[in-house]
C-alpha cells in the first residue's frame, strides 16, 4: 500500500488515459488508468480514490453519468472533467450539476491538470475528515446538526423536529462535543 494519493484516470482513449496516469505517477500520485468507467465502479467501494480525472464523452456511460454513480458511492471524491469537445453548457454543468472541481480542455495543459488534481486531493482529504467527524452523530443529532448549519435558531429547530428547546440545546451540545467544534461557525465550516 502506498501513501501517495490515489487518482483514477478514466478515458475511452486508452493511450491518453495511460499517458495522463504516467504523468500523475511521476508527480507523486498513485495513478491508475481505466478505459471504461464500469470496471472502476465495480471495484470503487473497496478501492476509493482522492481524485478522479474523467473524460466526458465516452461509450455506454458518459462522464456525467459516471459522476452521478460515483457520488452515490463516495461523496468525498474530487472529480476533474476533461474533454476534447468543450462547450459552455458542459463546463457549467460539470461544476454545478455534477460537482466537478475543474473542466479541462484537451489537449491537456499539464500544469493546470496537476494543479486541479492537487486541489482535488486536498479537498477530498478535508471532506473525508469532516465526514469522519460527523459519522458518530445519532440520527436525531444529525437532524439537529443539519438544521443548525442551515442557520435556524434552536427554537425553529425545536418546532421543526417537535422537540422542546431544552432538548435541542442538549442535542446541540452533543453535536459540538462529538464533532470537536466550539460553535455554530465551526459547525457550518464542517458542513461545507
């Protein structure tokens, strides 16, 4: 097992995918190419990555469909989209609808690719740490947490959940203790 961040490169052009994976490997990543997203999806739960670099236009599953399936398995993986056929609509969709970190045009600019993957790995590590800090919340504590980070005061949280304000205060204290935070601002940052 390597301590290098795991990155998967998905492109139906096998030569290009392998070339991008080699570049990333030379820069310290544990990169592996896939020419089809289906085999990666089949093994992903057992071998998650920090970042996925994926083509948009592929065979049976396009990059956006792949991203949707991947997010259901791992909401903390960073996704960088790449395409030889850039459009403004796809660029916007890649970020807003599919949670992409960046949208790169082929031929790839190596510096921009490396910057996007580096940023993706950092984001993924931070997201995984945040998820780990909230993993031990009870279902009720999670409900309280989600309403608090949306900006609702204790009284509104109590009304929405059918609880007394004192019970919400108790749950809020438990959420703060379990997440290691000391106030609403840190809870909001944790949820971001």
